[in-house]
C-alpha cells in the first residue's frame, strides 16, 4: 500500500494564481516526519520543508505555506501568487521513526505555471 | 559545504556492459540511499545503508544490481550486465540519523544512465 499519496498528477495554473498541492500519508507510528521536495526541470531534488508529527503548527515561508492536519493525515502545500519559476515536480515524503531512516516518497505532482 | 557528490553525471553504455555509479555522501552523515527515478515508477528506493551497513535492499531490482559502501565516504552502485530497461536517473542521498530524529535527505545531482 502506498504510504504517501499525491493524487494530483499534473496541475496547470496561470501566473499569480494560488495553487495547493495535496499530500495524504499513512502510518501507524506516533513519531514520524513529513517532507516536501521540489524537482525543477534541471533535475536536482531540492529540500523545502521538514515537519515532525508533534508539531501541527502551519508554516509559512514567503509565498509557500504548509498545512499539516493529523486528523486527516494530510500535509498540503500551497503556493501563493505562483510564478513561472515555481514550475517543477513536487514530492511529498514520509519518514517513520520505527523504520529507522526509511523515506517513502509520493509519485509527485507536476506543476506548470503559465505566464 | 560540499553536498552529495555523484559521478558520472551522464553515462551512455551498451547493453551487456558493466556500469558503476559512484557517490560521496556529506561528511558526518551516517545514512546513504540509492534511488532510481523513471517516468513510469517515479522515485524508487533501491537500497539504503546505515553506518556503512546495508539495512534494506528489498528495492534492488534483481541480482544484476549490487551496492557497496566500503567506508563512510564512498558508495558504489553496480549494474552487471546492464539492460535498456535500466535506463533512468539514479540519485544518491545522505542524511544523519541519530538522537531519535530523522533528518532530511540531501540529494546528489543524479546520474543519467542510458543503456542502448
């Protein structure tokens, strides 16, 4: 079974629109970590955020914000006022304390921002 | 700080040849991961090491694939013999596991492998 589900395969938005990327995870652990990575067209994987299971505070970093809700096992990512440079594939990932350092990645959401 | 270093960046080889991919993790990290990325399957974990010991190699596709980590600063992923379906981008990543916390993965730039 998929531990991390990113149901949106591809999303297209027009520049300056807001967009939310969904991530749903599955775990029985009480201690776990959630991540978002960005993969631009150049191919490298860029770390965006790490969140532990005990910290449900939402986080904002510039135009990026993350909404962590344990009740729905979701860790959604919102880009406000999207820009062309935001075009990339975004991956959500889960790391469970009980499985050591295993990282489980979702299948990614490809975001295209149209100028 | 130097990040995770992978070599080569690109590799083109013919079916049946041996391919060796190399990775130097970030100094001080104690966990190393090999991932494969394809359009069809996304990011797949092949194997990961903790303190140079392979912990989980269940993602290694078949016996043609092998990985070693002879010391804390070097790892190899070998494919012998290579096949066209092995064509993919192979990423190496490292992190630090300790103190009851799972740190983030730092990824290398990847090796683009094409097997003709």
